[in-house]
């Protein structure tokens, strides 16, 4: 077996494992294999190239689509999965790409002149609008997986430059309530434990941001027995964090106690020079947000006299997962996964069942875009309520859980303003 065959075999096994547990996507695939709703459709999917993503790609192909795949992050590809995925799609992804290689791989994936773009983080929507606008005229629509991508798309819509309809998968309840909260919660904790092999119980963990991702991380960290401090700029969310039982304070105060600082804000320069200087010796920094801008690495570098890499991991990482920074006073600070998404760079991404929900929403949103071709405006769309509820119903079905239904009398009561029954 040559190196590529060996990689492919490993990747196929990972995909098979994920597929076994992605029951909702399996139901969609069964229907699509018969109906072929994506027949003749070309899709560029820019996603984290790992086993759950491969299951989505296989589903799109089963539905009749021709697919090209690019990575939505230079450091999150699992090379064995990328190799295996070549059986089903054109793949332009490799772990550890340079910035140039990263953008070039998205350009190559766009060479198929897609009808649909599936994106995670907004880089492909950005590239089409900023550099390849001629592609947009044939694009039926796009989807967006994550909060950061949604934020960018809203900015594009506000400027009136959006060139095709985009479904905001991230805004579906079956997405953010599960993927952002439980998915990010579990996978972030896993990534940190995998990279460090340290105990979280009894440690002080600072979580920056109390959106759905931050909430998930804070609760899972608390569940591991850590003392959790939340830092949040929104006063309402800060109150929520207090009522949820967390300490809330400014980051500059929190870092003095922190063993770990985890960012999940979607913003830039959240942890910067003043915070590194105030942090205690041995503090470990990790980012759970989409881009590597939350922990401001150049500030950390500027106050360090020495930097070295620690803890090399083989497949699927093939890299060092920790960087050690020594400051002038001898204090050592650590950064996980180069400040990129710690759950994917140091872990394996969200748990399989969680991605089953998110990618089922993706698949059904793609089908909805195709069904509504020519009827949609160049604007952002929420995932239709029926799709959100269908995914919930399918989830319950796979769990063999039955729920009650409203009686006709209860429905009438809910719609009535009068007191008599
Ligand atoms: N696996 C595939 N896509 C992912 C995402 N956006 N977040 C976490 N894990 C993933």
C-alpha cells in the first residue's frame, strides 16, 4: 500500500464511523438517492475537511450534485479524510497550508463555476464578491454555517452588495442551540485536554464571550469541576452569566487568576498585551472563535524573548499543538493550536451527532434553494421553520422519542384572547 492509499484507507474508516452515527443525514440521503433533487447542480463546499463534513459531501453527491471541496481554515483539514474524499469530489485541502495556498485552494474549488456555495466563515462568499463577481450571475444561492460568516454577510447585505440569496444555517434553532452550545462546549474542552493532557478539575478557566458558544464552554468547564469566570461586554449577557452561577469580571482582573483563558467572542484583539502582562505564570490561552484574531499573537510575540513549539502529534495533526512564550521576567505563557479554532486544530471538531443536525440543515437548505430557484431575492434568508422543525422531528425519530401533540381545544385556547373556555 502506498502512502496515499494508506491515508485514504484511514480516512474512509473515519468517514464510515461518522456516517454510522449521522442518522438524520442518512434519512435525507436515502430519499435523495431516489429523488435526485440535486441532479445537474454544481456545488462548491468550503468547510472544515474532516469526517462529518465528508458525510455531508457524500450526501450531496448521492443527491446528484457534482461537488468541489475547499478547506475553510488552513489548519483544520484531516489529510486522511481529504484523501478519502477524493473518491467523491474534487478536493483542494491540506493541513498547514500557507495563506496564499489557502486562498488559491478556494479559487480552484470555484473553478467548477458553482450553482450553490456552502461556506463556513464567509471566506468563499467574500472571495466571489471581492474578486470573482462574474461567477455570481449563475449562482442560485449560498449557505453559511457559522456566526462569523453570518456577521460578515449582514455587513454585505447592509452595503447592498449581496449578489445571490444566502441561507443563514447558523441562525436555525436546531443549529445554534446544539452546535454552537453543546458542540463547541464539548469539542473545545476536548481540544484543550487533548493538547495539554492537564486536569481541568479545580482549575480556574476564564471564558471570554457569553454567546451560545461561550455558554456551552462555560457549562462544560463547570461540569469538569473548574472554577469558571466569564468576561462579557454585553450587560444583559453578563447578568445571564451571573444568574447561571458564574463569576463575571473584566478580563484584566480575571487573567490574574486564570489557568486557562478561552476566547469565543467573534471579535478581534480580545486578549492583548495588557492581559498577557497581567496573566499568571503558566497561563494557557486557547481560541474557540472562527478566526485566529481573538488572542492577539503579535502582542504576545512582542513581549517575549523566546518562543518554542511543544508536544508534537502525528495524524491527523502532524504538528505541534502548543507554543511556549517566555517573557523578559521569565514568565511562561502557552498558546494552543496557533490561536486557531482549538476544537478542530487540537481536537476533532464537534461531536458527530451535533454535526448531523447542522449538516442536515445544510443539506435541506441547499434543496430549498434549488426548489426556489429564480424566486428568491439577493438577500439573507433564515432557514425555513419547516426545515428547522423537520430536523428536530427526525432527530426525535432517530432517538425513538415520542412527544405529545396539542389537542384541538388547546390550539384554540392558545389563539384566543377571551377568558371563557
Ligand atoms: N466539523 C465540521 N465543521 C465543523 C464546525 N464548523 N465546527 C466544528 N466542527 C466541525
